[in-house]
C-alpha cells in the first residue's frame, strides 16, 4: 500500500541563490518516505543514511507483471560553453509532472564523475530550483559505485601484467598449470569457477585437472598475451592529464618487462558502460567475463574470463549494480545510477534503474549525455536495443543564446562577461543558428519518436527571439515548443512543458533503430555519419582499417556502434558550429567494448582522460568547520 505523494514546497528567493545554497536551505523528506510514496517496500531498500538508499533488484521480480509507464528521453541541441540546462530541464520536467500535474513520475539520471565536479564543469544534479538532493552527496561519493568500478578496472589491469610476468618467468607448462590449479587440503587439484568457465570456452569438457592431457594443460595455462595488443588501461576518477601516457614495469623485480600504457577517467571504463547496460546480476557476470583486453600472439581475443578474474570483478560490483534512490527539490523520486562518458561510452544512466522506475511510475524521465547526435542516437541504438524499452517522447532542450553561438556569435571566454550579442536582441543571429536545432529534431523523427522542444529561458531572452525558436521547432516537425523557467521557478516553470509531454506521449509513435546489426562495420559507421551528422562520407586511417578486419574476423562485427567524437559539433571538428554539411569524417581507430556490447570508432582526436583547467572548481570547495556544511559546490 503506497502512501499519498506529498510535494515538498519550494522556498523561492530572488535573485536566485547559488545551487548549493538552494539545496541546503530546502526541506527534504526521509528517503523511507520517498520510497513509501512510490511503492518501494522497506525490505527492498538498503539505507545509506537518512536521505539516500540503494534499491534491491528483487523488486523487479515483485513488479514483473505490472505494465510499464511512459518513457521520456531528454536531450539537447549541440552543446556550447553557455550551457543548455539539460539536467535542469530533466529535473524540472519531473517536478512539474509530479508536484504540479499530479502524475506519478521518476527521474532517472547518471551519477557525475569527480573529474568534472572538481574540474571545470561542476556538478550534474541540475540547477536553481530544479535539482536532485542532497546535492553534496549526489556530486561526491554518493554510495561508492564509481570507487567500485575503479577497483574492479584496476584489478583487471593488474591481472594482465601479473599473468604476462609469471608466464615469462615460467618456461615449464606443467609447473605453470599446477600453479594455476592448486591443491586443496586433501591434496587434490581443483579448478575455480572462473577456471571452469575458461575450460568451457576452450571446448575442454573436463572438471578434474588430473585428467587433462599435456596439450590441454598447455592450452589452458599459457595465454601468451601480445603486449602490443593490450587495450585495457588503468583508471581513476580525477582529471589528471599527466597520466594519459605512462610506462609500467620499471621496477627492478620486473626485469625490464616494460610497456607503455595509460590512465583513463573512471567513467570511461568499460566496466562503467557494463553497469549502465546490464539487466541483472547474471548478465553482469557474463559481460564482465567477456571483456576483451587484447589478443594473444596468434591474434585470438583474450578476455577477463581467460585471466580468471571475472568472478572477482563481479564481487567488487555486486553492490554497485543496485540503483541509488534520491529525491528532487519538490520531493519527487529519483534513481541515480551509473555514469558512463557520453562521447567515449554511451552516456546514459542504467537500464536497471529505468526498468524499476517504469514499473513504479506513470512517467519516467531520463536524459542522454551531450547533444542529440551523440546521446540520443546512442540511447536509441544501444541502450534501447539492449533494454527492449520503447520511448514515447524526446524532449529537445534549446536556448536562445546557444543558438546565437551556432549562428556565428562571438567566442565565450570563461570568467569574462558575455558579449552584447548574447544579451541584446539579435534575431538574425538566432535565425542563423536554427538549422542546428532543426537537424536534431529531424534526426529524432527518423527514429519514429514524438518530439517536444523545451526552450530553456534566460533573463536576457527577448520575446521575438523566443518566438522565432518556437516557430522553427514546429516547422521542423516538433509537436510543440514550450518556453520554460524551471531554473528560477522549479516545477511550476515547466508545467506547460509537462502538459505537452503528456499529450505527446499519448500520440501514436513508430520507434525504429537507425540501422540493423547485420550491416558491416563500415556500413553502420557511414549510416550514422551521413544520416545523423550530415557528413558527405567517411575516411578510414590504416589503423581503423586493420581493426575493422580484426573485429570482423573475431566475430564482433554485429555489435552496435558507440561513436566517439566531439560533443561540440555535428562534425569531428569542435570548432565547426551550426549544421555543417559536405564534410568527411576521419575514423582514426576502432576499439571493442565486447563486454558492454559495442564497438567504438574514434572520430578525430578524443581524450579519455581530461585535464584540469588553470582555475579548477576545487578552489572554491571547502568545509565550514562550525556547521559541517560543504561550501563552494557550484
């Protein structure tokens, strides 16, 4: 029996204070009350203090026969340094649906990385009067999921180097086999569960180590990893450009077994992508085991399962798989789970969180990372393909000032006042930027999903500019375009948007993927580049050609694509704004995330480890020793 939903009343202040001041001044419900209101039972929760909890996956079994609610994806035009307010709109829309329209609603969003939090972007809890709270917890450690991913990723990295070291030290295959299959207390040799999985992969139908032939023992024991083929890197959740390229094995005990490698930021780890795309614990175990770390000297794929580490990785991730329950400023429920990079990985919160939310609420509002050409396309072609969940509505966030930048507006420099072009009326500049928004709308319509545009309004927007954006959106095929003020007004400022979304969700739709998996790797790449980005064609560098041949030979060609490109342009060049056409996309390399279930082509230069700016956000962060409050978080 659920408890009636009670919205939390906002305490609106003018001028609008900082995000953290708003969050710390707000009322907050005990998380047990939030759970009760949405229908989560007490024994389905694991509490992390009074205001956040993990939701156990057993809830899905209880709710399996309940129909799903409506599924809404919030995306945006091509991002600019001005910020479009995608997460703020996601939260504001949810607050409007739940606290003002009386609908049962869930917000499903990603957990932010500590890298951007202490770097240049700041947090990802929303902003103004449309936030997830407690925002300090949201933006920092939360319940430790990212730390679990870091530990699992680096355990696998250590296992790779350790295995190569011990194989090189041990020339005798029999001794190596005996070391991998130790004797129990009774003196009998045994295979661990992970080792049994490797035997099955090798086609050896035996479970007693003593019954293997000498040839079978050698095949089992010696992986013969090619050091030059290793793609697995270490990770940490901090922006540290000096770790992008490193050399390992420099200690005296490693006897010169050095190799070059590097660090990525944790949210770029394949394990993070797996957390977001897995459907249950058994599926996660399989995905972790089939992660490919490189090849042997014969060119055969080597997996985490081959290294015997798949089970240990699962143990490290067994709590991280449970979504985190939080709430918005107006008391509507939110599930915060996973946080994969949106340009290297697929940039979505987890399938598991969405599945739980869709059983509990009439409307589930989630968001895709970066602009629609990246996040929305990956949401449809990767996430929806694995989840089987069908979205009814896309909400495309646009702002007048971002469209001015796409129309040729002057460069924005951090720390300097905005140019007059962004604060004064300039209809022509807006008109020049409209093709960017319109291409994103038409791209969404290619997937057969209804589109509503949210014009996220700022104080300097002029009525003529806003109306021009609205009309252009409808001309491009959007069902409606609504001006929103949720940053300053909370859910009330997105009530009209919520009404438009409800209306659009009731309209018929005809969802379809952009491409079938049976197409070749090149055919899929070219379909995304030409139909979504507007490119004239694709050029493949030699390394990319070699990887296409390798991955096709290894049987990975039928995986979906996770295009890794700049989020700042439809093209591979971040400096090109608007809606360019006629350009060619260079594919310099392709990498395989077989456990996550996608290939990711690298378009142009891509960073998997960000660097800190001259003035990082951490300069402002401190602790008030009198009150214990966090200071300076945005």
